[in-house]
């Protein structure tokens, strides 16, 4: 690091994320700068693969974009929660499915220019069907199933635009090549 933090303050604490403002000084020049960081606990994304080769997606309303978005199931980590446990919890809550096998595919930094959120991406296999337990606001969530090839076509056509979903699909595709 070519700087030191002079002062750090949390200026906003929200339910989903906080905002931290750091005053820094560059080591070489001595110049001062300010950095604003969205502080996020991170989350887990899960690619549920059915025995027929189809992937389960959720279609849910996303308030910031005022539209329904096709995504892999995902959710925010609870404080101190293991990301794999979060992935399994979110899969059950959103879809009703529980996996017998979970494999970590990797992780992504969603927006490293201003946010410290890390999403851990998992493959869930040998799924058992059950009842979902959706949270308030998720009542309109719809389940979709498609093959990897169908999902790739929806990325090409602009129907799938969610970054964590596109990343998860790429990681899954690379995992299958091994």
C-alpha cells in the first residue's frame, strides 16, 4: 500500500450495508485524499443443478432497477455465518430445495472500486424438493429452470443481466471442463 489511513469514520449504518469515509495520505507525495467505501458483510450465491441437467433460477423484483431480474438464488451473510451455510439456507428459503452435495466454485468482488462485498459462489447438487420459506417482499418470486446453454443465450439476448449470475454460470462452465 502506498498510503496510510489518517482517519476513518462510519457515516451511515444501514440494514444491508454501511458507508465508511477514510481520509488517507499518500506515502510518496504526502497528498491527502478521501475514500468512500460501502461496507457489506458479503453473501453467498448458489447454482442449483437438477439431476436432469437444468439449473434453477429465481426471477424476482429488484427495487433499485424497478424490474424483475433472473438470478441464481443468493443472499446476505448473517454476522459470523459460514458462506456455505448461507448458500444452503438461501437455496431452501427461495426455492424449497436442499442439496446433498455442495461444492465451492469461487468468489467474486462485486464492485471493488467502492464496495468491499465478496460473494461466495457454490454449486448445489443432488437436490431434494421441499417447501420454500420466502421473506417478506419475495412473495412474487418465480422459479425458472434452464440448461446452461439456454442461460447463455439469455445472457447474449440481455435477458440475464445480473453479474453474480453471469459469474456463477461462467465458474460452473469452467468447473465442468475439469
